[in-house]
C-alpha cells in the first residue's frame, strides 16, 4: 500500500484478498448536503454497498494521509466540518497532505485515491462538468480531465443541468471516456431520468459493464469509464420545474459573484432552498441507487 494512503483494516484486508470494494466521495458529505442529512446519507451509502455484497471505502484527507475507508468517528468529523473542510480536487491534494488539512475529496481526487489503493469502482451523485457559459469563464471541472486519465469506473446519475450537458458530453468524447447508460439510451440529467442526449452504449446488467471495463484496461487504454444510472422513477423531479430552479440558482450565484470551486456547492445549496428541500431528497435517493449499482459492478469485476 502506498505510504500516503491509510486504509481501514477491513479495506486493507478486502483489497489484499481481492474482494469487491466501492469507493465513495466525501465532498458530497461536506459541501453537497447539510448536516445531519449528510451524515445519515454517508452511513446509508455504506449500508447500501454492504447489502449489495461489497465493502464501502469513503475517501477523504485527514492528518496528512488519504484515508481509504472512514470509521464512524471520521465520518462524523467530516460531516460536522461541512464547508470548513477543504474541497480537494487534483490540484489541491499536495497542499492538503503536506499541511495536514482536513479535506473532502471531489470526484477527481476520490478517483486518484481509489486508483492508488487499487479500487476500480466508485459511486457518486453527479460529476462536475462544463459549466454553462464556459466559453467565457473557462470553467470546466477537473473531474473531466481525471476521467480521461485515471482508470476508475465512476457510477453517477449523469450531471446536473447547472452544467452544460451537451458540452460536457463533447469533452468526454474528445478525452476518450466511454459514457455508458445503465438501463437507458439517454444520458440522465440527475434529477430527471432523461436529457434527450444519447449515451455511447446502453448496458442492461453489471456483467456487460464489467466486460467493457476489462476490455478498456486490457487494451492499455488508461482512464475512466462513466456509468450513468438514472434516478429511480419514483424519485424523479419535474424537469421543467428544475430548469426554472436552476436558472434561479444561477442568477443567485451571479448576483453574489461566486466563482471557481465555490460555484458548485453554492448552486447545490441554492437549489435546495428554492425547491424547499425536494432536491436534497432526490439527491439522496439517486446516490443510494448509484451505490447499489456500483457494488454490483465491483462484484462482477471481482468475478473472473
Ligand atoms: N455535482 C453534484 N453534487 C456534488 C458535486 C457535483 O451534483 O456534490 C461535487 C462533487 O464532489 C464533484 C464536485 O466532484 O462537486 C465538482 O466540483 P467542481 O465543479 O468545482 O469541479
Ligand atoms: Mn470549476
């Protein structure tokens, strides 16, 4: 194990014996949801992964190490820290580790930790992507570059319409990232199952996903695969109402001159206020669903 990594004994043992492990990110805990729903969700995600036959490894930075798997005390520390924990992407990891800061990992940084630990499957809610107006602001999430270079399968519910979804899919195509739809031909739009935009390939079960992952990595094609898993129909929110809410959230961010890495957390919090908490309920439902599917993919990948 890499000296900067600190796995829990359970995860170290699972990895040594090649049992299925699913990585989970921590920015969604610290910056993506309010306390105490964030802590409850973090625990619920771990339970979903276990129930589906894999072990959960939530990843975060504490005391100069990348933790691979958090015990209950560490989860609580992160959940109560909220946005006072640092939001860490690729560029932020060196500083956070050298200074011993408390840091939550984004999709990009979680992929890096997972890859170093030897974990190939990771569940999150939504990835970062190309922001609306990126042709002016240049705001394109480092998550996309990470998907291009780091060999981990990321299970998500698509990307939120706070982003420019067509441009996000264009960048993923350019950077060679396969975008698979789980039981769908369409890239899901986070709160809604459909975006009108096609995925590259539809998979109807986890064995097909595992076969594609193996083929990619056996070819020596380094980099991630995005598995887009739509929100369960029962939890879906009305797409038109969410579009109006997103526009309101974007206007709020603009009025408050929010920039850079603060934009995504700001928009998520604004959406929650605007929808009276319905965006949070949907977010929790879809991320639990992603944890379940990711556990299935990890189990299929562990089966030769
Ligand atoms: N999108 C969501 N929820 C989230 C995030 C994105 O729907 O919690 C978080 C993830 O950690 C993601 C990060 O990796 O925001 C992207 O931030 P940025 O746009 O600053 O790259
Ligand atoms: Mn950004």
